[in-house]
């Protein structure tokens, strides 16, 4: 492997003073009122849930334990110049975990998280994907696992001007080829990571063997000779519009005026947690008929607070939120007439109770779909919610496609 850009070892290390500051701010939380009779999440994040979460974060959550657990992996940061990639002239620090796989020829696999997640979403799948033989699997299914933090998220740097998925894809390709020295590789992602991975397949498909997605972000052209929308697709589009009419408030705010929100979620850990917890509830497989038990069981406090703490200690919530403005400005989800991802694609849709199932024909308009699965359980944060199921699915998908 021929490396041309160095990556420096990195250790997660938050100071005692930062932890004490967080606890002090949590102790000073002012809680809002809630409409009488509201026992669920109809108005957004539930007050009773937040009172328990904030108390736990203040008194019981152990960041040092999470820090130690995450630091068991090999972390690095690489400095990549945007100017070298045809991007604005700025140096970007990309944080990533690099777990080399077992055996002689593990496939390189880059896993990309989304919002409001972090690299820690993949904590419990890194080792099973890199060393399957340790978990009852086959060594020949092993991957070299690379897990970066999206630009502006966590321990990656904040860009001076927000960059969208197409630009981040250029950074990822540089990471995989010029930093780590791979000639070819595979990619897996969901949420915003699926935008980046789809753009990787469009922009560098000649060096990507296959991709696996848990969300289909690209939007096909349905004019200029494209096949007419089927009845099933039309019903799905209508249902999706209805769902977004109820759920897209966060996206509208972050996609238009993110700075108006930034002061609250950057200055107040309770504000940060309240904003993000709602999305975990809405998009996770949280057994919505039992909101408190379901939310706690699907996302235990220690799990969800590790995600929130990474945003808090790095001060990256606003730079993460502004991806919702940068992405549409870049128009990275729009395919040109006749354009299509030609890289072999596996798609697995995890049930999110409020979302209608995507027709396979719709996915095939944008991607060379080689494998399509509707999963029985799990939600938007698949690797976090169902790590064993996710691991097997990823292994099966790449084995079926690539042999």
C-alpha cells in the first residue's frame, strides 16, 4: 500500500474541568412546562423522560468509562487539504478508527454514520466485522474496518464553510487511497453517511467494489424518457410526504436557520439532549405503544449519553446540524437524467414504525441493486440498535455480491 498522507495516532481525552462544567450546567437545568395530560412524545421530547435522563447524566453517567471503552480501538487523525481535491482551500482533520481485520486478505470497509449519531454508533460492530472468527463467524468474512467521524462531527474538524456529502466523499476517497493506501474498497452507511457513500459510488465507482446502505438518499429523474412512476411508487411517495409533514420540523430549521438553534444546543446540555433525544425516539425502533419502557430499552441512558457527550465535549452540534444546509445547497441527492449508481449495491431497510416500506423498483431507479432486504427489527440506528443482526447482514451482503 502506497501512502502519501500521514495519519497521526489520536487518543480521546476530555479534561476533568470539562466534565465538571458539564455536571454544573446539568445541575442548573431549567425544565419547561408540558401540556396537561401529555404522557407521550406528541409534542416532542417527553418531560418525564428528560428529567430522568438529565439526573442520570449529572449523577450516574461515567464518561471516563466510555472514554476508556472507545480508546480500546486505534484512533487516528489525518490532515487532508481541500485544495488538493478541488475543494475550498482549507486543511481538514479527519478522525477515524482503524481496526485491521483477521486473516491474510480482509476487505477494506469504510463505515459512515449520520445525524444525530457519531462514530460510536459502530462501537459494537467493529470487532465482529474485523474478527468474525472470535464471534462464531468465518475468518474469510473479515474486513479492515475504518470508521471516520463526519466532517464537523465529533473529533473531526469543523470546516470554515460547511461542506456537503459530495465534498466529504472526496475526503473519504483520499482517506482510503492516499492515507491508508487501498486501491479498492467497500463502503457501508445510513442517514447522511448514505449520501456520502452514494456520492463515493458516483464519483469513484471504478475503485469501489460494492456498497451497503440502510437508507436510499438519491432521487432519480422521472422525466426525459425515464420509466413512469408505478402505482406502488406513487403511493409510497404520497405516504412519505405525509410522514415528513409531521416529522420534518428539525430538518427545516437546520436546513434554513441553524444558527438560530445553535446558541441553545451549544450552551445547554439539556437543550442538546432534548433536541437529539426526540430524533432517537422518532427514528429508532422504540415500541411506541410503550414510550418510556421502549425508549429506555432501545437506547439505554449510558448508550445515548455517550452519543450526546461526544457532541457536547467537542462542541460540534452546530457544525453537524449545518450539514442539513450544505447538503441541499450542493444538490448531492439529485441524479441527472440517465445517471445511476453502477456500483453493486445491497440495501437493508430496518423498520421505523412511522415510515412506509420503500418499493424495490424505486431503489433500482438509482442503484444497481444486487440484494434487497426488509429487516424484522431495528430502526434508523441499525448498528447501535441491533449490532448482531447488522453485522450478519453486512457480512452476508458483501459475501453474496463479491463471493
